[in-house]
C-alpha cells in the first residue's frame, strides 16, 4: 500500500542528529524482521524547514509505526494511505450504487 507522510518539525537541531543515525537504526531493525517500507520519492522539505512530505510504499503498517516512533520526540507525523484515482473512483461508484 502507498502512503503520503506529512512531517512537522518541532526541534530541528535534534532532528538533524536523528537523521544522521536513521540509516543505522533502520538497518538494525531490518535484522530483526522483514522491513517492507520503501521510498517512492525523496523527502521534500518545506522552504522554511518546518516540515516535509514523502511518498512511501509499505506492505506492513509496522514499518510506518517504526518510522513515526523513531522521530516521535522531535516532530509529528500525519500518515495518509493513498490509491490511484481510478481505483478510488471504481470503489466510490460501486458503493454509491448500493
């Protein structure tokens, strides 16, 4: 499933420290279990560095939870599942006919 991650920074200095360690932490997590989350796009930062967005794909929601948990003390995430427009319209039309 595809998700859009919205991130709002609360502590830019500490966030940058965590970002430097993220790859190491994620590799350690991957040793413990199968990590399925993969980026679809690079992270895009807001010009004032108060936040960012990124599209990712994950088969296991635990990957999303792990990412959010890692950064919980320096920022806030909002995670939204996304689907292709055609798929959404197909489901909408089926449901509206009920």
